[in-house]
C-alpha cells in the first residue's frame, strides 16, 4: 500500500510540475505572439506619405570646353515614407539629381540619372530615369539686342520715335553651328491695342537666325527692359540709296523700284533725313540682276509705305563693255590718223629735200 500511495504522490508532483511547465510555455508563447503582433501593429500605425518634387538637374561636364543641348532643367523625384521624413525632404531641398557626362566626347549620348541627398528610410524614384543629350564644342559671341513690337498695336496717328533697351547686348553660347547661325537676339515687347504713350516693359530675349527661326543657344540674360517712345506721327517721302554688302572692292550700279518711299515716324527724326540707305547684298552677282530687299529698321521711323523694294544690280563689267568697245574703236582711229599724219610729214620732208 505504501508503494501505491508513494506512487500517487509522485504522480501528483510530476503532474503538477508538468502543468506548471506547460502553463509557462503557453504564457511565453502568448507573450511572444502579443509582442510580435504589437510590434507589427505599431509599424502599421505609423502614417506614410507620398510626394513628388521638382528637382534641378545638375550636368557634370567640362563647361569651359563643351556645351550640352537637349537636357531638361528639372526632373521629377517621387518619394515615399513617413510624414515627418517626407515633409523634411520637401522643406530642406537636399535632394539633387545629376547626370555624369565626364569622359564623353562630342555627339549624342543617353545617360542615367542619379539621386543624392535622399534619406535612406525613404523610397525614391526619378522621372525620367535616362536623358538623351548632345555634347558639342562651345562657342561664345556678343550680339546686340534688337527691339521688336507689333506696329499694328500703335494707335492711328501715332508712331514710335525711338527705343532704348537694357542690356544693349548679350553674350550667347552654345554649339558652334548654332552660335554662328544667330543674326539677332530679339526683345519682343507686348503692347496693348491703340498704344498712344511711352511705355517701359520687360521683354523675353530670343535668339533668331536670318529667317527669323528660333536658334537654341544659351543667353546670359533671360529678359531685357525696353522703353518705347510713342508720340504723334508724321510722314515724309525719302529717296533711296544703296549700301553694298560683300562687294569686296568691286563696283556696282544699283537702281530701285520704286525710287522713293514714304516713311512714317517722329517729326524730329524725319526732318533730319532726306535719303534712306538700303543694304543690298551683291554676293555672287556677276551679271545684271534684280533682287527683292527689305527696307531697314531705323530709329524714329515706325514704318514705311512698303516693306520691300526691287533693286536692280549691274556689275561694272557689264556697264563698261560697250564703252570699252567704243574706246577701242576710237584708239584704232586715232592710231590710223596718227600714221597718216606721219606719212604726210615724211612726204613733205622729202619734197623739201629735193
């Protein structure tokens, strides 16, 4: 009986110990599950935010030697993460986008963009991820600023007597072919209808070629301050005279059709002139040729009765052909006459001797 009772006691103790151990295991498991679940719930409870930033694009290249065409000035950067980190990124503007063009030669290249300054806890993307640019040798030039405006916006009976612009000239830079194609940098002034008084406005600067087409170059100023002096209009008939371009020392005769034009503008300007000098390009003209030429812009003259005139250009060689022939004939006649006189003189001398 003692053995049986002892066995019962041992069994109870063993059962109790096992129950305690089992309870401890269950509690520890539940605790671990609760902690893990709590941690997961904590992470999911942190609010997140998305934002898109406009970031300047930095191009890394030898700017003293080359110029890059076709690159956007800014790119879009998307960021995602906690509200605090996203807000900090928006406020501090630490994110930078760059394209490394160092080591690349002249020509067209496609390169990947890189981001710097993004917090490691944020997810970021850049759009576009690659850009295609053209690298060309740099050239610079100084070009005067030309003021342009819509003449039809000036009120009837009024004219622009003069203009002033600041800056008067700008530096342009870019690919050699582009810079050489630029013939003017224009400051186009926007006017209200029926403008009757002097105005001063800021005008965007645009580089153009001889055909008025916009040329892609860098301009060291984005805009210019322009003043148009507007006052009552006067008119005057002006005769035309030619100013030869690319004549290279050769002589030409130029006649115009019409021979005179009516100029409209400020009285003081018109009273000081009677002849309008018209540039005529005689490049490659070797025989009598008629070309259409534009009347020049001139300070104080708002517009003309016509915008173009016909110029008939005659090289000196054409106009002197007939006179050369006449001169040759005259010389031959003179030579013959001289010979006859000499013969007569010889005859007379012989007669005297005898």
